[in-house]
C-alpha cells in the first residue's frame, strides 16, 4: 500500500527549485505504508470533517487486523469496551454505555440481535469494513439516536480505488492458552477471509465481494457472586442484614463461528449520477457450556452462624439447610446455543441535477434475528442414588468467606458427593429459549442546493421515514425441581458412560471436583421417546386456566406475558445550512440546522383485569390449547415529537491550528425490548415472589444538551488535539430494584401458600421478594470531561528509527448523575453505566523495510456495567488494562506474514457490588495467539 497525497506535508526541506515548477513538484513526498498510512488517512478525515469525530481507515478490505470492528474502535480517543467472554462486544463513548450509542452501516440504521438499540459489534467482521467513524457531535442531517455518539461503518466503494482489480486472501490460525484448564474446551481456531474489488466498462461499473469466517474457542474459568436479594434481622437488633442469593464457580467453554458476506455494486455512467446497491450478511453461531456448581443460600430460611459482615451485608459465615428450607449446592451442566443473523440491504441513487442541486434517494432494510436456547441440567446430592426411591440429602452446609477481588475461601459439606454417581442425581432439566426478531425498513430523500451567498455555502433539506418492528417470543420446557426431588418427576440416575470427573486447575485448583455430564446420553436415557420441546404456555396448573390440571402446580404464564410485539414508526425531517465565511479575518466553516422527529411507538399488551369481562377479559389460548380468562389483550403506546437543533463551527486559526465548537440537543430512545408491555411475577419453589415491570411502551427517550470545544494542531508528521465536552442530561431511564416489595398490596393476585410438590402436599408460605422496575427519571445532571490525543511518526529520526511512531490519548470524564443500586444490599449510589473517569489508549509502532510491528495498551478505571448471573446484574467493574501485540513482515508486494497476541497479559474481568469486599465476577479468559498470512494482488 502506498499513500496518496495527504494533507499532511510529510516532506523534508529540499534545495530551491526552478520557479516554473509547480508546488507539487517542489515537495518530496515521503511514502507512508501500513499502519502509519491508516493513521494519516484517519487524521485527514478528522481534520476536514464538519463535526467532532474520530476515524479508522483501511485501504483495502481485509486490511484491519482485528477480530471485530469493536476491537478497532477501542483504540480511538474516548472509546472503551465492555468485554463479554474476553471479547470486546459493546463500546462506551465518553463515559456512556452502549445503549446511548447509535450505529449505521453505509448511512443506514442497523438493528441488533441483542433486543436493544446498540448493535453487537462482534457481529461485524473487521475484514469487511473499510472505515469506521465515531461522530461525537451530531449535525441535523445525521439520523438521531446517539446521546453518546454515532458510529458510522462503511464498506468499500470500488470506483474510488486506484487499481482496476484487487484481490486479498487472509488466513490465520489461533490458539487460546487457557483452554487446557477447561475440560472439553477447544484450543485452536482460525480466521479466513477473501475479498475482491474490480472496475469494469471503462471504470463505470464497480463490484466488491467479500467473505470472512471466524472460528474461535471460547473458554473461561469464573467465580460469580450473586445479588444480595434477601434482608433478615440476623442480629435481632431491629436492623436488617443483607444476604446474597449465593455464588457460582464454573468452567465455561464452547466455540463461536461467524460467517460474514459482503456485496456491493456501483454504477456511475457519468459524473452526475451514480447508483449503488449494498448487501451485508453476518451469521454468528455460538455453542457454549457452563459446568461447575452453584450455591443457593436461600437466606430467608437458612440457618446462619458465625456471620462475617461488610457493613450490613453478609460476606462470610456458615450457612446450612433447615428442615423446611431449600439451601442447596447444585452441580450445573448448562448447554447454551445461540444462532444470530444480521442482514442489511440498501440501494442509493446520487444525482447532480445541475451544477448547484444534488439529490440523494436511499431505500434500506435491516433485519436481525436471534434464537438463544438456554438449556440447563442441574443435579443435587441424594442420600443413596442406587435405591428405587432416592431421597434428597438434607445435610447441606456451606462455609465461605469472600476475599474481595481475589477468589474466596469455600468449604462444602457435600463436596465428595459431587463426583460420585452413587450420590449425585439430575433433579431438573429445562430449556428456556429467547427468540427475537427486529427489522427496520426506511426511505430517505436528501436535497442540497449550492448558494452564492456571503455566509451560507449551501442548504440541505431531507426527510426520512422508518418503520421498525420487534418481536420477542418466550417459551419453556421444565422437568423436575432445582430445590428438591419430585415424586411425579423423579430424578435421573447417572451412569458411568454419561459422566466424567472434572477437576479445577490453576487459581481454582482448591475447589471441589464435579461430574461433567454428557447431555445427549443423559437426555436419551431420561426421555427415550424423544426430548419434549419448549412451548409458550400458561402452565397446566395455572389457576386462571379453564381447563387446568388440578394435580399440577406448573404456572408458566411469564412465557406469554414476556412475549409480544413493538411497533415504532418515525418521521424525521431536517433543514441545515452549510457555512463558509470569515470571523476576524479567519476562515470559518461549519453548519447550523434543526431536525424534527415524530415517533409513534406502541406494543401489544396483556392487562391483568382479574378475569372481569366488563374490563375486557378474554379467552386467550396458548400453544397447547390451555385457555386463560384473566387478561385483556390490546395495543398501547403513545406519540411524541422532538426538535433537535445543532451547530458545528470550525475556525482555521492558521494553516496548522483550528478551533472547533459544537452544540446540539440529542436523544437516545429506550432499548427496543423495553418498549414491550409486560408486568410479570413469579413464585419459586421456595415460595419467594419476584416481579418485573421494567418494560413499558410509555418510556420516553434519554435527552441531553451537549457542547464540545476542541483545539487541533496538524503538523507534517502527526497531530495534537485537546477537547472539552459537556452533556446536560435532561432525563434518563433508571432501573430500580425494590426489595421485599408488597405484591399483594400492589394488586398482584398472589396466594398465601403454594404446594411445590403435589405428591407430598406440604404447603410453603409465600413471601415477598424483589420487584425490578424502571421509570423516566427527570432529575438529570451533567456528564463532562476532557480529551487529549497525540499522533506522530518520527520521520526525522535517522535510519531505522524513522519508522517509529506513537499514538496516545487520555480521556477524563465525570458526572453528577447517580443511580441507586441495591444489588449489594443496602442501597448505594453508582455512576452512569459505562463511565470510567480515566481512559488511556497508547500505541507504539515501528515500520521499516517490510517490518510492521506495534503494541497497544488500553486502560480504563473502574466503571459500572452489567454482569450475567442467574439474572442480569448491575455491578461495579474494577479497572483493567488490556494489551495487544502484532508483528508483520512484508515479503514482497503481495505476501505478508502476521503474528498477533490478544490480551497479552491475560487480564481478567473483576467486578463487585458497590464495595470490593462484596465480590461480583472474577473471570479469566486467557491469551489468544494468531499466526497467518495475507496475500493480495
């Protein structure tokens, strides 16, 4: 790769030239290749852009080395990532989480497989993306939706290529060095990509095709502390102490396969008209297992002695099962499968009607689907598994003490039985699919008019209509119980051919061994006639079902209540003037405009009317023919309009220095799944009532007024930029967990007793648990901060040192916005999700005579985000520094060898509930090694 003429001088002073020579002839252009060339292209985009932005650029498809585009984005100033399974999947911008980030592909809105607004960036292979821009300040012509910022991904535009034909093949093998700690964990994987770009018919027709495949092992060893969801007066002093739900210690393993496809056809018969069609498809399949054990304290009924506290929260002691309690240790063999697909299609016509008028018309379709099957196989200890009617062993005692951000000390009375087939029996099997589809169809028309006016260079007008439809389907199959042995659904006897003993290794070596179960063999023995499939059902024992089974207590109404559709129609229009004038004799450019957005949102709804036909109660049948008379079906929602003004100014102080100012009102709509209408509650086998009313079609957007000021200096071999930003948050959605919520007083039809085991007929009293809910909080507050970024190639150094370069950025962010989180027990204030006060990004690179090597370190200070335990939990994450290394050697113009190490220092993820003494997640992923080659011509 060779650089074109950059705006950066990249030149050395030369001897005086004859006067007749042109300026270009007087400049000695230094050829810049590889990573340095990409940096200079990115700085050009930043320098000449009309908004505050950061850019990643690649000359050819396949040139970016990262596993996904998320990894590449995290090297930009003010950008950080939340790692899932060791991979960067969600990005945070300026201290705001992924839910505040809006994303487009080729200027078109993208939907997500996550059921949220923010796309999952690991779904987008970096090999198929030619550039990515992060717009930190908006302008009126940009699609609304990003309070934190907008990420614009671009695929190749073939007719812009210098070459007539280019072909690139990329093959890399990979290895994870922690796979040997995870039994059945895959150690090796690979990446492979092919891309072609060609021009035909006298360079009037361009074709780009790309394919990228990723097969990688996913391994981790983890401890997860669970939320403090029980309060109890242990000291009998009339003040409650808080008790965790328990903890998990597990091996995670599996593999991820991603296939990405790209097609682009561009036709430009003349300079005035072009027509471009784009296709992007990504298929991401995951097969994963979680094995180990889960400890459930059931603190409301357990016997607790020798307690150790952090404040009023229990972090250690001895917990044992009482006669009517459900304290237990479950040996877990979960099997999860996820099939995700993203489709994006678009066609765009760009027509210069005359010298001063341009028209752009764009039609697009974006579709995402996700089929996540959460399968679980849980085992409990029997007194004797060999007898005809096994009895649960009630001798459960747990001795534990948390150790902050280090692994805890644990003693389990039944530890020896976890690897004994004569004691351990499968007590519960369940499948809980999450199936959702999300699609948006959009049409957009933009007109621009060049004007010969002193201040206004041109005027733009546009209109966009989009129709978004989201569908979530829940279903369930359950057999057995996680808290006891059922007579009607007896536990499964394990045999030697179904199991193998698994030992923990490394830092986890002191924890008990357990039996890993071959799921296929176990299910074949348990269900010889075929494994039942999950269905969407009220449950045979639901009391509101007309044709209920009087001998059943199964109530799975949540599978219908949590299913439904969301409808969102948006009509947006804008008017924007592009400025070109002078201020104090200095060139001033930019834009000023306003965007008007009308949103009509609604969702299907099942209202609990207690079976009253006068309030609309209907007979609602499920998939198996059970008819419920309790609810009234309908569609609820609302319509609102927002006006979003924006201003971007760029003052050229000198040829090298420029000052930017930006101001705008911005919005981020709630996650699409939270516009669903659902209020549900559940009663566990232990009688605990929990509820969820976090979703509502009446939730309004997050709103903010934001201001940016930046000073930028561009010199021959690099750039220096400093920026200040301020976001005045007007409103946001706040999650809240209300412990010991009085469900009966709130109108929920809950019984005083349940009978979890119909064979024994022993009633269990119900008790109030927590209600998870959300509201629009109008208190607001600010997020503010500063950024500084420096890039330089040291071309002035002699010899080999001239290939040395560096890129460094630092971001500081603070906020007065505080959220209340009680998952650690006593309610505490936490920051916005995703806010790290300090984010540092440093890259040192060296390119010389075919050698291309660099090391990158990304540091972020503590922040708040979600972890997945039994349910999603908001926790405090400890600071982390992730280091990646890459070495390449260019043998000739066509062949390059690459070696990479991701997570060079094996940085774990560590989190806690408010204070480090209350451990959240301790997860270790391992290093990833890549070795391969790129061939291009």
